[in-house]
């Protein structure tokens, strides 16, 4: 017996089904595309992959309207391939990683960039910049048997400005540009954390990140996986 009603299980839609994928944890890979790492002022050739997290209830089904978050004047979008884990394990060998993947989706790692800059300057964690409410809009998950490739395929994001007829392409790259492949970074993550069914892994974003403001419509996708649409709501 709980002392109050247990929170609702966070979950993500499944493509072509009424089923839902229950979310346990969200891991995110930082600076996993070379061009993005360089636009953020880092040299990716000198770094091993590093990870941060978001709470499970940061997920939002798409299409959706994301409320503009509190405490920021610089909300940034980051389009990412998202991996859904269906079989747990630790110290997973690279050649066995695919056996642990249930599916894949497209997601946004929304970031309060001004708060992230302050945290970096002070040598503090990124939680307030990355792990806020509604910070992980994610499209429906495609079962892995229907995904052609996790190693190559276009990943892109466009912004539709309110009142304008044409969208502006902001991010446009290929999964083959990943510094650490899906197999590699999941194997590395599993050395530090025991993965479990329901874990999501956001695999990093390509170059072209930037600000989203109220009234913007964000569209994006990963070839052979799916897409998403997110409208940015008014400031609080």
C-alpha cells in the first residue's frame, strides 16, 4: 500500500499499434557528432563518450505542444536517434548489442542552454539544463525488426517560424557521422550501468543546434525510423 497514489508510468507510443513502451530511465550521450562537438567548442578526437540523464517522465508523445520551460531565455533543440532497450544486461559485447534493442525512435533533447552555460562555467552538473519537465519529446517507437539500419540514414530538423510559409533546415546529417556508433556507446554504457527493459538512450545530436521560441514548429526525422512534430508554447 502506497501512502499516496503511485505516479503514472511514463511511456512512449509504438508505431502502428495501440501498445505503449514503458520508460524506465533516459540516458543521453553527449557530443557524439564531430561537427556538433566542435560548434560547442570541444575537440571530439580527445574524448571518450560521456553520458547524462533525464527523468522518465520528461517524455512527451509527439505531435505535441511543449510548454516553454521556466528559468530560461535560450531554449535549444537537439534532434536525436533514440534507442529503446528491450532486454537488460551489463558488460554487453558490441556484437551482442542488437539483441538488447527493442526499437528506435526520433527524439528531441531540449536544453536550457543558458543554464547549461552557467553550469559549465561553475563546474556544476547539467541537470537543471537538461532534466527539466517535458524536455524529451519523442516520436512513436519503431520495432527494431522494421528498422533498416542504425548505422546510416539521414537525420534532420527544420524550424517553421510563425507567419512564414517556408521551413528552415537547421540540422542535416547522417547516422554514419556518429563518433561512437550505437553498438559502441551502448556497450560502453553497459560497463557502468546495468541496462534494463524500458531504458531509452538518446544517441547525440548533429551540428546546427539553436534556439526555439514560442510559436515555432519543429519537425524532424531519422530515415527509416520515423519523425516528430513539436510546437513551442508560450512563455510562462
